[in-house]
C-alpha cells in the first residue's frame, strides 16, 4: 500500500472519529501516559517540555474536554531593511485544531492548516494566492497498561540539545533565514513500553522529508527511516542510547553531476542530562555511518562522522540563559573534500558552532523578550536574533523580531553575509 493511501486512510479514520466524538468525557478516560505533542515554541534552542512525547499535560486534557475545537489566525510580515524594507515573507496562517479522547484507552489530535501567501512572499506560488491547505498535525494514540502506540503526523523528539542536529534529525528544522521557528512534523508510526525507571521506544518514518534544492534534481528515492531508543531515568539525571537508519533532511549536491543525493545513513547515539538545582546540563553524541560527501569534482563518496553537542540551561527566576556547543568531525577526512556552496569551498575536518541566548518575561508574563547569538569560533558566521512579544490575553499575542548576519566570503556561509530581517507577527485564537 502506497504512502499516500496510508495517509488518506489515517486522516479519514481520525476525521470520522472527531466528528462523532462527544465534547465531554469521564475523568477516567485519560491516563498520564497519553500524548503531549506540542509544536516547538518561539526559541529554537529552548524546546524543553515542548518536545515531550509521552505525557499529556493537564491543561491539554481540560482543552480536550471543554473546548473540542479551536481556531487560530496568525498574520506574518517580514521585511528586509537592507533592501528598502522590501517584503520577503507575507502570509496569513489559519489553523483549526481539536484533541479529545477516542474510546476508553485512546486519544486523538487533529490540526488543519491553511496558508495564504500575499504579494512579496518568496514562498508564494506563481499559479495563485491561496497556496497551501494540508494536515499539519494528526495523531491517534492508544495506551493500555505499560504500552502505548501512536500513528499520524507529529513531532518525534530525540536527544537533549534541541536544534543541534546531533540526534534531533527526525523532524526537519527551519533554516537560519526562515521566519519559522518550529520543526516540521512527519508521518510516523511509533510505540513505547514503560518500565518503573526506563522506557523502550521505536518509530518508523513513513515518508521522511528531504529539503528541495532550487533547480537541482534529487536522483535518489527517499527511503523509509526507523529508529529505536532505550532511556533510563535516575535521581536528577537521565540517559539514553539510540540506533537508527535515517534519511538526511538536507540532500548533498553532487558537484560532478549538479544533481542532489539523499541516501540513508546509520546512526548510533547516546544522550545524557543532569539537573543541578534549577539548572540543567545536556550532552548528545552520535556516530553516523555512510554520510555522503563530495570528493573533489569526481563525485560523492561515503564517510563516517562523529557529532557531539553540549548544552547548558541556567535559570534565575523568570530569566533563563542558554548555551550550546556543537561539533562535527569527519573520521576519514581527505584533503580533497569539497562542500557545495555559492562557490564550492574546501571542507574542514571539524566544524564547530555555538549558540548563546537569554530570555525573560515581565509584567506578569504579559511581555517576553529573547536574544540569541549563533556563530563559529573562527568567525565564519555571526548571527544575532532578538524578539519581544506582547501577550495581553490568552487569545491574543503579537511579536516583533529582528535578525542580522555576517559571514566570510570564502566559507559555506557566504550567502548569509549581510542578511537582515525584521518580522512582525500577530495571532488571535478563538
């Protein structure tokens, strides 16, 4: 059975269930093991509990029981200050969502998304204004005793250091120049088995996303991906081991053929975190076998890479400081390695990036602000983003954010040099 047929069957089953389900449910219909599948928040490097896949928040239960349908409308406008404030993104995003019990042991969530791209938006289709209507999130989960199974389109979380690309490679993340802040949900089937201080889980990616490169043909077919995880919870510390057969979210451009390739690779990983009072130390490491790389202009070759990330969260009341350091090291590096860019550049044996951020709130959380600096130790990239948000009520929120970047011309980041963005968002929920 094809992937599209499976998607349609899942969507049809859930829509039928949502249409027929009652607005109220008994208190004993939901357990603590049900799903909390929120989308990623405004800070890309501060996912926290927004990535929790195995527990349904009490607030979500209340929403599911007392407000079976919710509508939100968000308007977004992004300008380029360097080009006389020309529009780069301009869209209206409308979403209809619902979540509720399904039977005695089940839980379902559905979110439909419609986006209209206005004049000046780089994502706008040339065939019309109304560009997108799709299922953004669709989850059906059943839990019985210590076993939980879920399927649909959702975010599957791996690792501790969010946004590092070490272990959190299941759901594609937005690029630095994108005004989006959340990972992209995928069509998945997953399961978990819970023990007193441990958990075994697995997933199968039915249709992994591979980013399209402009005017570049993808020559490889996209395979299914799968993974398994064993996690252990201790006193103030957690650790987990991972294995998987993963599809790269971003393909490699073959310099010999000017085409793209996205062959699956093998992954073995380990993650760890340690709580110290209100602070948190996080660590990820992954051995990735079979990653593709350009061997000069002769074509692609397979190599192995070791990825690591170290993260730190410091909390002082409402203020939180975040720091992360990520490294990618080619184990069988060759001097002729090239990285595809505006002008192909010689690859490094080891690439290191860092992130430093701070966020805070004031006036009883009515106002929030954040500041994040991303860069490389050698100065190849320097990026600074800032945001201030106004949330006067639970229904209304608005934000103003800015980003500026500089990069060296002889590096893979050359295209980002001089990038500036000013983004305004306003969202109303019914």
